[in-house]
């Protein structure tokens, strides 16, 4: 079930935004859908109708998810909502490229990504190397 929800979420998230206004205001959504879609509530009224419909279909599956799946769903939806249009486009392109990888190699790629994420998580936030200080230029009179 979680793979299905993830696949649907990815497909939904990768739909390019359209330029027309939303058709269903946030306030009119049922409480169960609002709970599932809260990460995008600030953007909801400006989302295209098609994207709203896709997200609402996902929200219908939300009550059937276990606690871990719900947390993952909300976390991914929240992360997606914070991406810039350029970052979303890059994610779409990565998704399209990944979907063309033979199934037997996909698991290998997933493991590599998990390892990279684990390495990044282990690095302390202060591991950023500061730029060297530049000494002020003095002139001799």
C-alpha cells in the first residue's frame, strides 16, 4: 500500500502547475482531507484544479495508512511544497530518468541514495568550511 501511495504522490507532485485558479477552496474540503493535505494549505487556493483533484485522490487513502506511512506522506508533501519551481522541475526530471532505469538496477540506486543521505545526516551542521579571512589592504604613505 505504501508503495502505491508513494507512486501516486510522485505522479501527482510531478504534474506541472497550470495557470488557472483553484476550483475548491480549502475551507470547503472535508476535515479528513484537510488533515492529509495540511502541508499545502497555504498554497491550496492557488493550486490548479487538476493538481487539487490529484491531491484530493491521495488524501482519500490517507486514513488507511499506518502512523509511519502517514508521517512519511506528510513529510514528503511538506518538502515538495517548499521547493522552488526550478527544484520541482529538477525533481521531475530525476523521476522521469529513474523510471527509465531497468527495475533490477533501481534497488541498487535506492541503496546508493540511502547511503548518501545517511552520510549527510551524520555530518554536523557546523561542518561547513568557513571562507578564509581576507586581511585588509594597507598602503604605505
